[in-house]
C-alpha cells in the first residue's frame, strides 16, 4: 500500500513538473490591453493642414465587446473596452462626424496608437463656387495680460549701534568672540520697506567704532524683498553700522498685446500665454475692419474654434472657417 502511495505521489509530481516546463517553453503571455488610444485628424497631403477634429464619435468593437468615446479639442480619444483585448486581437473602429465622411478602420490597435484621418464633406467644407464669399484678411489676435511694473521710489540709509564693553572675558557665557575669548553682543535688526515696496541692492557696513572686532552673521531678505533682517556680532566696544538700499514700488499693470495667427488652408492657429484675458480677433471682412470678441464659448460667426491647454498652461486655439468665408 505504501509503495502504491509513493508511486502515485511520484506520478503527480512528474505531471506538475511537465506542466511547468510546458509553460516555460511557451513563455509569458502578453499582458491584456483594455483601452485603445488615438487621434483624429483632417485628411490632407500637407501635414501642416492635418488639423485635429473634435467631437468625433468613435465606436470600437472586437466582436464581443463594444465601447464608445468622443475626440477632444486635440483630436485625442480613448476607448475603454469592458473586457481585456490581446494585442493581436482584431478591432474595428468607426468614426462619425456631421462635417466629414464616415470612416471605418480595422486593425490590431491593442498594441499601437491609432491615427485616423477623415475626409471633409464637400458640402460642409467647400463653398459653392457661385455663392458670394466673405473674404477675411489682415487677421490680428489681441489680448490683455497682467505684468508687474517696478518703479524706483528712492533709497534708504539708516544707522544702528551694537552696544558692548570690550576686554571682558567670555567665561563660556554666550555670545562670545569667534575665538571664545571675549564677551560679545549679538543683535538682530529688521528693516521694512512698507506695503507694496521692496528693497534691492542692500548693503551693510561698519562705519564707526572697533569695526575689526565685529562680524555680520547673516543677512536675509524676505520673499518679495519687503523686509531685510541682519544679525551682527560685536566683541569689543560699541560699534555703529550703516544699512543702505534702493526702494522700489511694485504694482500690477495690464498690457495689451497683439499677435498674428498661422493660416493653413481654411484653418488658423495661434498660441496665447496662460495669463491672457479679453481675447479678440480683428479682421478685415470684405475690406471693413471688424473686432470679434472670442469669449469662453469660443463663438465666432465665421469660424468654429477649439482651445486646449498645454502642459505649460499655454493655450492653443484652432479655428476652421464656416461655409461662405475664405481667407484672402
């Protein structure tokens, strides 16, 4: 009976070892991918005119799972499938937008990025040759930004004393001279430039008394420069110090700036700093100068605009002309 038990255990162990060897020979299986990522662009032979398309409806299916998503202002989309997708699994993507021809792509997108390019519908992108067009020229982008203005309002010169009696042994009673031989005085003085002001080019110097027996221990300026603090050590008779600095007044100021958009075909793009406010677009429309405010809704009578924020918080605007308008 014992022999049969041992033989049975040996068989089970051999089977387990064989199974492990088979798995090792096959190697590790690739990890499951649960999402498909990509971007949607305008189909054009010129890469500079392949502008991103927003609000594209994307449907993905792998035969058993279906997912839907929509492209953002940069054309980016992500589809999260409810079940894992092996990298070699065939996936079908369908793209829909009212201004573009439908697009269907099939591929193994589980291990690659998908770049979809859609062809504009003739009716929505190309104005009728017989239809009167409004021509836009000399486009300028105007915006306001806040900057800091610094105005010099004067200087300061102030004296202060460090009282002490020289030739008194320290006897290990701090503070002492650097060689710990003589009794010393340590004084910290603060100077305030007042609200809205700041110090610059600060200087401290001993101007009277036994200056060789003094030392500036530290000199600190607060963030923004409004206050300055100095610590001085004196191990002889009373010494006099002088503090000097320039005083500047700091105030925010609004600046109006202007830039010019980059135009490719029927699209224009421009980048603004994160602090830009009050955005307007100035243009000549059929020879007449008109100012178009571009509010939070990004609404223009002659273009459809999108905005996305970059990692450095700058703002990228892209605008596509509506039918009936053209750049000159």
